[in-house]
C-alpha cells in the first residue's frame, strides 16, 4: 500500500505564498545640497552684569537645539536691541561704503 502524500510545507514559499513582483528601480539622481554656511564669529570679550549672565545661563538651560548656545543667545539679544535703535543701521563716518 502506498503512503498518503504529506501535507507539510516544503519551504517558506509554501507557507506564505510567492512574493509579489516589485521591479527594481534606480533611485532618482539628486544633487546633494550644500549645508548652510556657518556664520563667522569675531572674538568678543566684555563685561556683563551677573544678572545678565544668570539670565543667559537660564535661557541656555531651558532652551532647545541651537538656542542653548550662549553665542546664539547673545547674538539674538543684540539683534533685538539693534532692531529698536535706528542708529545701528547708520554707517559711521570712518566706515567705507
């Protein structure tokens, strides 16, 4: 007498079925964009009040990302200050235009 055929799967394809055909496409060519240029900084040392330093340290502590850097906090504060003073945009006589 002949043994009945086993219904056990032979391989993974028998379990999950054949894979659907997905053609391999080449990714579109993209030009890599250059990262934004880093700002140029000048060395600056001056005195600030202990209260201002405390406020800067607090903003740095609670800030996120680039806002945590003291240089960015200081530059943002100066930009806000200069925005309210029109003379900041007026060239001085010794400046070359």
